[in-house]
C-alpha cells in the first residue's frame, strides 16, 4: 500500500521549519542561527519573481558598476510574502558567506544558471577592489536618525559595535594600531573590550587600558575618561559629511587592502521606518544620493516595504533614486509552499495523477458556485498541491487573510506552518486521502477567539457538536471522514 509520505520528496514527520517561517537578516552568531541560515538558503525557491527579482538586482548592479551612479532597488510585497527571505539570500550570496563547517552560501542555493553567472561576475569584479561586503538590517537600530541607523547596520556587519560612539572608538584604536594592546590589557584584568564599551565614559579599566597602550593619550585615568567622552561623543544626529567619512572608515576596515569593497546595504522595513515623516524620507534620499556620488557605483542600496513606491505621496519621493523594482506576488508564495512543503518525488507524479483522476468528478464539485470553485487552471497544480486541493488552498488563503486583517501573522510563514502540520497528519494514510477543508478551523480556533472573530458561545457550540456522542452531529461527519478518507472527505 502506497502512503502519502511515500510520494513526497521529504517525509513531513521527519522535519520542521527551524525559523518558523520568519527570516531575520544579519550575521549569524550561534549554532542555532547558523542552522537556520542553512535551511533558508537550501529552501530558497529561485523561481517566479524571487528569481526574476534577484536577477534584476544583480544585472542592474553589474551594468552600472563602472558608471558615475548606481541605482538603488526597491523590494515590495505584502507582509509575509518572503521579502526578508529574499533579502537574506541576496545578502548571503553577495558575500558568499562561509559557514563554520566550511560550506559556502552559493553551494547551498540552487540558482538558475544565468543568475549564478552574475554572482561569479560579482566575485571577479570584487577582486579588482576590496572584495565584497554585505550589510542588511532594519532601519531602527540607530534611533530616529537615518544616518545613524544605516551606520548601525554597516557596523554590525563589519564586526563593530552597533553603537556609534563605541564603533568610532574601535575604528580609531584599529587605525592607530592600539586595538590588540587594549584588548590584551583588559583580558589580563579579567575583562573584555566588549564588556567595557557600553560604559566606556566611566570605565576605569578601559581608561587604564588606553593609557597602557598609549601613555600620551591623557595624563590620568580621569583625563582619559574625559578624552573618550570628548573625542567619541554619543551623538543623536549626524551630518552628511561625517556620515560619509565614518561609512568610508567602516567599509575600508573590512579588508586588508583598505579599499572600498563592492558593497550591498539592505534597508529592511524602510517603509515602516519612514512612515509619514517627510523629513525621514528626504534624509534617506539625500544620504543614498550622497553615497552614490561619493563612492561612485560601488554601493548598492536595497530598500524594502509592503507597498510599491508609487503607492503613497511619501514613498513617491524615493522613485527617482530606487529605480530598480521587485514586487512579490501571491503566486510567488504558492511556489514556495509547493516547493518546500509539498514537493513530490518526480517518479511518483503519474501515480498521484492516476489516483486523482479517479475522483475528478468529486474534485470539480468542491465549493461549486463560489468564487474559489475549481477551474480549468487547477489541473496544472493538482499534483503539486496534493494532499491539498487547489480550491481548498484558496479557501484557506481567504480565511487566513480574513482572520489576520492587520497582516501581522505573515501569509508565507502561516501557510507554510499550517500546510506542513496538515500534511504531517495525513502522511501515514493511504495515497488518495486529502486534507479536510475544516482542518483550518481546528488550526485557527484559538486565534479566532482571541481576535474576537469567533464568539465563545459559538466555539463552545462547535465543540459540543464535535463530541463523540449521539447528539454530536459533527462527530458523525468526523467518523465518516475517517472511513471515507480514501477519496474526498
């Protein structure tokens, strides 16, 4: 007897989504974070707009590399559409991030040949400069200042403290050849530079370490602390010329040649950061323009938001700078779910198709007369969606959007989790069983009650009807579903 799990590329009971469908940009630090990144790269579906967008970004960057200006890119898509996942992959591929076990990002992602060629070209061109450098993060770490927020993202990727004053101190120590001496002195005292930096203005240990590394830095410990406060102030704002100077220092610190590398800076959640603030959006535009002028075409900025740049008057101010557009759609979400969770063994496709053909009449009558009823286009996805049915997937999507009107749950992560859990439940049953349509109710009952969409009295009524009693109407249907599951429950 063939089971559902036998036709799937991966037994759903043998794996889980390690990041719960939430991609977080930034440098991995723990073993768990490295494992999540490996999953994200391996699970990346380089199809549809994910592949088209990735190729568009790379193609435009390479074409403009020798020109006076480098156009920025804008990535849009509804909440949970996979924007952060795409950003995560782009960031890792740009730098070809090396894992602790020696694996490299480009060896884990399955890219179309034409896109793989572009990343190889990026590597070749990078050898002419200071290599390649990628930084990605949400514009919030630096507070309200756009300049400080961008610098915080770059600092973190360069292995520097995100705090502006702390990073400036570390950069100065490195440039002056004092960094190792200061670190060694603190280690001898049983401390570390990272532990002292958060209170650098009042740390006697740090002041003593500075004096030990350079006795002429100050005349006393108190004067050394005062000098730290004066030379490396904790600014809340930053002017354009200082921003460019510090950004250049940080970028040059990333390679031994002290060159400006081919740089990717991704500003995730940029739309959320600027909101309706005209001053913020103007500052973003000015700083991106200034970077393109100062560093010519070496730096690529990628901004991300739920809306396209033409959607609001505020975002329209960025149209002339963020000219490369990538828009993720619902169909891209479907591709991810099919490729990651529902992917089939190629040699079993005909077997699945034959089983579904036997009940084609029942399938065509599912949700008949509704706006999501089966249609001719479903035939293309019947095998790909199994053990779900296309019409039921559409119903689930409508249901999830209605439940999560604010878009906080994220469609991609929610659908991946729900579909994986549902597939796991039928994996041990005979081929031909499909996931029942009311599975979504069982999954979302708690969320429905918490949001107020499902009154407690209604939930209690459904629960009573589902009990295995003579008066439990749903209990009868449930038993029928168990017995007749070989076709359509």
